[in-house]
């Protein structure tokens, strides 16, 4: 897989993310970056699944929701979760499992942090087969994550993609202080650095900035997602999850 200027994927993603962060207040945008990366990631993913991506067969969503209606369903579910009035557990799990053995029909994708305090399905009061969840520390975009989200949107028919940061995120905190860490933990830092550059040492501001930057990266980096956005078939939104009170707030 080739990248511009022979730099590493991590460095390239971080460079583009920095540009988006610097341009946030001007409203300017750049398109086309990471197209080879994202396209290659999806091609590999689809090939491995035995699917012809040139004409993906999108399954029917669980309901014919519009992108706005899908987002509203997520937010309504979060209100139930935050108020302790969840309904997802009332559904017959045996029937749900039976209906999802052969296929999945999620109406939403969520990119969240891997933090154990962020149980995505619970946060939105959803059950088996409803949300296509992608998790990685710092809720950052990598070619693999982009390919996974593209699969959810182009093949499975998800209508809304939520990029969700959360309170007290350890990955963002580590990126702010940039101390020596074991193993490959530091590989996360370049992806989060643009948010740190924008928000400084204000942890909560950096967490929110990171979610918005990653959402912007997804819109810009993926020709699949940008095409669906242009056609009004999907919505990409950034959000912040308060681990104290359970509320999710949309950031844009």
C-alpha cells in the first residue's frame, strides 16, 4: 500500500488531521486524502469476506430510517439509558439471535473509545444487531477503522455514523502529556495530537476536539462515505459521552 511522500500511514493521517484542525474556524476543506488508503483497506476487507465491492449488495436496514431519524433513535435511546428507563432488555433475545444468525442489519455505526466505561449498546439502549460498533483507544481513525466503517455503510446500510469521545479519556490524557509509555501505546499519540494542538492541556476540550476532528477526517478521507454523504444516504456526527451522568451530547 502506497502513501503520499513515502511517509508512514500514521504520520500521514496525523498531518492531514492537523490541517483539518487548523482549518476548523475557516470552514475550508480538503478532499481526496487517504483515498488510496481507505479504498485499499475496504477492498481487502470486502475481498476477505467474498463480497464484490464494485456492486455491493446492501441488505435492508432494520427499518427504513432516514439518517436524521436514525440519529434521533440513538439519542432517544441515550435518554432512556441516562434516566434508567431502558427497554432493550425487554426484547426476546432468543428471537433476536435467531434473526441475526445469517445476517446483520444495523441502522447505525458508532466509533468509540475502547474504554471499559463506554458500553456502546447500553449507552444507546440498543440490543443485538442494532449498532455496528468500532472501538479503538482514543476513538481515532486508521485505515482499518475506515474500512470497517465503510463496510457498515456501503454493505450493511447503516444510516448514521457517530464518532464518540468520552469524559476522562486516558488516551487523550496520555497524548497531552506525551510521557514515555510501554509497547506501542505511543502509536496513538500522532492521531490525537491535532486535538491537543487545538485545545492545549484542557483535557475535556481536547476530548471534544478529537471527536470532531476524527469525524471530519472520516468525511474527508473516505470516498465511500463522502459519496453517501453527497447523496444524503448517511450522516456523520461527532459526540461526547459524559461517563458521570450517562448523557451523550452532539458536538455539531
